[in-house]
């Protein structure tokens, strides 16, 4: 069973020797992130085996860390909480991600009950689905302590991750956006970012909720900037409020059920609720309570909630920020967020993360998604047997796909499918291999790519939307992507000479040497 709140999850990590407490006083500016970066590259705590889907890199991630004494704040900081396979599985309450993939598969099975008996059999399952919806109650633990007028972002132990984070003028962008009202908090960003929060918004028309993990740059006690990418749902919600000329209520949620943190990173379709999905992962609906200063509901079991408004026409220069690409994403204009309240439970813990050169904690969040969303990807593109996002492909930079090829140019059809499948559209390089290749073995994929590809005939370069964090694209958010067909070529795929067989030891010889192996005296 997953956990009800962050602190019971942390207690479980400790019980399983997955957590290190750090009592030494540390600086939230650069020091915590440098420690976390080093630890995330160490061997994984515990002695679990690497999963078959990540045989080489599966055993990294060190320990989760709890910094008990942080300069400038009375609140402890937790980091690398999800930063290994074992911790990620524990957070989701499963032995393997495949368990959840199977449950997702069950959910998306296109079989409708036809007979009355079948319908009745399905009923409990449907009733259960309704039980996954969030439930609103009056008040929550997350509101044990409430600050409104005295709310102060700077009282939280918000970290600075990388040296140039928030540096005015770095990368050539002006410090102040022209639309910023210069009163109040000043308008110059700090290098401190909230990095592991769920951003709660509602659709202005339909009231549909969205939860997305977007970084938040701190500007002052009550001012911050919201960095949602234009392709993400937070930005979509904001555009609607802006079109109506209305301000947008928004809550930044830290902690709560660990499945919530994961759900906030999930590439769900635009109108599918992350809260419903978290309820599904949790096997029970998430309890919410009304915020104290805005029309929004937040998880009762959260550690800390920051409430406020995003005004439609007020922008701040957000960034630069050391990003998951391993490079700085440069400053740009993003909406300003005005804090109206900070609530928290008694004795909260502040969860955070850093991103950068892999592996980091986000790798394991991504790997959970790779596995759990395979049934959904296969529903869209049934040709796909399996896929793999290699650690050093840094998410969308590189995707390996395995298909059972049945007709010419099928690999290209699959590439086009991936480039139109939700956030998979950002895939910058897709390598398609045949079904006898182990797609999780990067050497096997490299071997077949090297051997089977004619670079003129077997590649497809297209233009399209790209990750806005990609600094190599010629334009912001758009650029070129490559598909590489590393499958065996057949008639109808351009000029194909006689294609030879791949080497294989004869079955009877294999059996013979197996039998006689000890005789050879090795
Ligand atoms: C650690 C981490 C940090 C992230 N930071 C951002 C961010 O600053 N802005 C953003 O738009 N997406 C960010 N993402 C990716 C989104 O959370 C992810 O794409 C999610 O699916 C978006 O949800 P949405 O489709 O509801 O918008 C981050 C993901 C992780 C794991
Ligand atoms: Mn969403």
C-alpha cells in the first residue's frame, strides 16, 4: 500500500536503511544540491537487484537525504526521496512498475461488457474507479499552522541548485520584464527555486483540476515566477484566464501522498486529472480541503501549501536555471505569482530535488513513467512491443523502440506515431529495432543501428515542436528530430540488396558445447 503522507514515507525509508539524516548545519544555497548531486551518482542504498529493463544503470542513486539543520530556516529539507528504483517502487507501493502497468492495461482494455452478467461483473471495478476520485473535507493537517499577512517564502528552506541560477543578466536577458510592477517585493529574482511541488490549477471554464510539477523561482517574501512550459496544462489553464482577463488562483503543494508527487510529473492527456490518477495509484481517493485564501482545494496531508494568484498581465524574467538537460535554461518571461497564504502542518519537512547531468532523482520518476505508460503508448501505436529511454539520453533526447516488423516503412509509421503521442512528441532521436533486439540493452541497440542503417535511406528528419529547454534547437520550442530505422530492410524500403542473416550459433552446436563445456577444461 502506498503512504498517506511524506513523513510516513520518510519513516519507511529510514526503516529500510534508505535514508541518511544529516545533522551538520548546511546551506540551502548550493551546498545541499552539490551533496545531492554526488549522492545520486553513488551505488544505490540497499541490495536490491537492478530491474531487467535497466540492467547496467539500475543500481545507482545512493540514499535519500534528510537535512535536519538548514541555515536560515527551522524546517528540515528532504532530497533524493525518489532517487533510486527501490525508493520509487516503495513510493508507489509496488514490487515492480509492471504491476502498475498491468493495472493500467486492465483499465484501458477496450473490451466492453456485452451481456448482463458481464456488466454486473464489471460493476465492482467501475464502483472502485469512482472511489479513486478526490474527496473534499472541511480542513486538513496541512493547515495546522496558517500564515497570511506574515506569509514569507524566504522563511522556507528553498534551495539554490546551480551557481548561475537566477543570476541577473546571465545569458543576455534583461533583469526586469517591462510589465513588472516594480513596487513591493522588488522584482529581482533570487537563485532559489521550489523544485518538487505540485502546482494546482483549475480550468476557468470547466473547473477541471490540473496538477503539474513546474519549478517556481522565488523573488521575495510574497512574489514568485511560474515556469510552466507552453505545451503543459498549467500554461493552457493560464492562457484561458488571460483571455478572460481574470486572475488565476493557484496553490503550490509540497508533500502529501508520495503518489501525488509522481502523478504531478505524469504525461497524462490534457483533461485527465492527475488527482484521479493519484487516487488510482493510491487505491483510494485523495482527500482535499479548501484553501484558506483562494478558491482551490489541496491535499489535506500535504506538508506545506503556498496559496496565491497569478495575474494575467504581469510577467517576471524567470531563470536562468540549471536544468535536466545538463545545461542552463536561459531567462525568459513567465507569469508572476503573488502569495496570499502559506499553511503547513506542525513540524513540516520541505521536499526538494535538483536536476542536471544524469543520473538524478528525476531519472527514476521518468523510468516509472516509461514502464507504467507502456500500455497507453501501445494503445496509440500497437506496433510497439517495448521501448527504452536511456539514462544519458536525458529523457526525450533519445528513445529506443522495438517493433515486430510486418510491412515496409513500418518503422517510419511508428516514428510518426511517437511524434504525435503527447509528450513523446519531444523525442529528438528515435531508433527503431526489430523484435529480437533487447531494447533495454544499449549495446545491442547500438550494434544493430551501426550494422543495419544506411544513413541516407534509413533516416527521417522532420521539423516540429521540441522541448523548450533544448538549447540546440535553432528556435525556441521548435526544431529538427531524427528517426533512425535500424530494422532489417525489406522490399519496398528503397534499394535493398540481398539482406544477409544475422550470425547465430547453430542450435545443435550450442547444445553440444553446453553438454561438453566442462570437458574443455576452462
Ligand atoms: C523534477 C521535475 C521538474 C520539472 N520542472 C518543470 C518545469 O519547471 N516546467 C514544466 O513545464 N515542466 C516541468 N517538468 C515536467 C512536467 O512536470 C511534466 O511534463 C508533467 O507531465 C506536466 O504536467 P501537465 O501535462 O499537467 O502540465 C518537471 C518534471 C520534473 C520531474
Ligand atoms: Mn495535466
